[in-house]
C-alpha cells in the first residue's frame, strides 16, 4: 500500500494509491492546514500499475479505444489464418520446387512487405519497445493462466 507523508511525517502506511491527487490535497489541507505539504509514495507494484494505466489511457486517447484495437487484432488474426491456410493447402499439394515457390505467392503478396517496412523503420510493433522476451513471457503466462481456469 502507498504511504502518505504530511509535513515530512508518515501519517498513513495504507493509503489508497487510487485516491485522486486533488482529493488527497483537500484531505491534507482540511486535517493539517492549508500550508501543509504532502507526498504519496507508491510501492513498486502500485507504480507499475499506475504507469500501465497511464499508458493505456494514452493509447485510448491518442490511437484507438479498446474495442477498435481488438477489432484490428481480430482482422490481423483472420487475415493471417486465411493466408496461412491457403499456403498450407498449396504447399501440401506441391510436388516440385516451382510449386513450393508458387504456394507462397498469396502470403507474400499479403504480408511480404512487413519485413522490409520494419527494417526501414516505417512500421514498428509494440513488442519491439516492450522487448521480445518480455512479450513471450507475458504470452506464456497469460495462456497458461487462462488454460488453468478453463481446465477446472
């Protein structure tokens, strides 16, 4: 829990970190006087949660709402599923190297530019900023946790 310090003294070791700053200021000024100074010190987990909430709020206001982001993710998944299915079906029927190469044409046309766009810097993905290993760890942890819930 967060710690509330007023005039250099800790007054609350279990302060709710979600209390708006203006509400905290009003509380401090009512209880300790208008000249009182205060600070709220968050635990590491609280700070991480607030940082994540702020980043998500910025994404919502600057990029798109959650439903739109989910729609884009869904579209991406459907595109990849369809293209991968076509690729696998064509590859399965291929008997020559030329047929193997031809089986990639639709997939290459649909998403082949992505690698070049990333290399040129005109396309970036969030996982690049978050770190690939961090993202893979998050995927694994969430998938395992969801599966544990579904398996019960």
